[in-house]
């Protein structure tokens, strides 16, 4: 049984090639999970399609433009069929809700085989720490669309019996594992700019700023407060903040200049 401080029991050789870490990402890095409703619907797709292609979910995290899933299936073919159905169901719903057609996800999906129990536990910790790493939340337990919330409540779409074969699923132990095991690279696709983009979207939503169709109609104090927070959390330059938010550089420059003249300080 896996405890944070103790060494794991002897790993089963190769885990029979049935455990996978999967990452799906919006096409063009589009935010295909733009709010809680869409994130929840993707989780529903993961759950419902386990009936058709039996899969055991050990960890997951749905972010704004991508999702990570750690699961067990009987083999690579079943993995492909499962995600073809999951992503297909979600894509049809997303397109219908947004009046669009075409691909929703980038490529098919990325996956890697988990080779040992140690690797499996590290991967679980990495996935559930994603929102913390992206600075979307201050505590991992505050993010609702991660399997960590399942472990804390003892209910959800995680297959607890399967997870318990590898580690102690008690909330305190999961928290300890996550605190210890934040290292490693697992299908690493988010560079610092992608993390910053997640933060920018969150901050714009927090201050109720809709860049389109007319940013000039938004209260300047709200824009300034949002930009200051994005700068503080990402250390992005004004040019990068423009790229992250979609707000024109000249608009930002003028706003910062005006605020500086008023004694509010620039960024």
C-alpha cells in the first residue's frame, strides 16, 4: 500500500500495459472547457462511456483548454475507442452549443503508458496538482474539476477500488502524496505562457471583463485591476498581457499611462 513517506511495495512488472496517462487539448489551444458547465459535461462523458468501453479512472483534471486523465483499460485499442467516444460526444455537444462545426480537439489525444506503481502514484499527484501549478487556485482542494475533490469526499467518478490497489486513498494520504510528489514531467505541454493564459482567462472572468465586442465599454478601473493582478501572478510584460487577454497593446499602454498620471502606478 502506498503511503507518502514509505517506499511502495514491489512494483508489478510493466503493470501489464493497461495503465495510461492521457492528455486531450483544444484545437489551436482553444478553451474548449470555458466554464464549469462544460468541464462538468466532459466529466459526464468520461463517466457514461465507461459502460461502453470499461475503463477505470484513477485521476483526472479538466482545465480551460486541456484535460489530463489517468486510467486503466484492457489495451491500446480499447483506449482509442474509449476516447473516440468520449471526445466525440463532447465535441458534438460543444459544437451544438456554440453554433460551430469542425474539430474541437487538437489531434486525437496524447498518451503514455504507465510502467510501474511508483510512476502511477507520481502521475496521480501531478495531474491533481495541475490547477495549483497553473496558479488558478491557492490550494489544490479548491479546484472542483479534479479527482482530488473525489478523494476528499469519497465519492465521484474515480474508481476507488482500483486506486486502492496502489495507494492508500484516505484524504490525508492523498494530500501527503501530492505535497511530496510534485516533480516529474508528464506529457508536459503547458509552458509558462500557457499557464499564464489560464490565469488571464480566470482574472478576466473574475472582473467580468468581456474583451469582445467593445473593450472600451468596460470600466477602466476594472481593466486596470485585472491587468495588475495578471501581471502580479504571471510576471508577463505588457506585450505578453496583450497577447494573453486580446486587449490591444495601445489600449493597455494608454490605460497604464493614464493611471500612472493619476498616481495609481503603472505595471
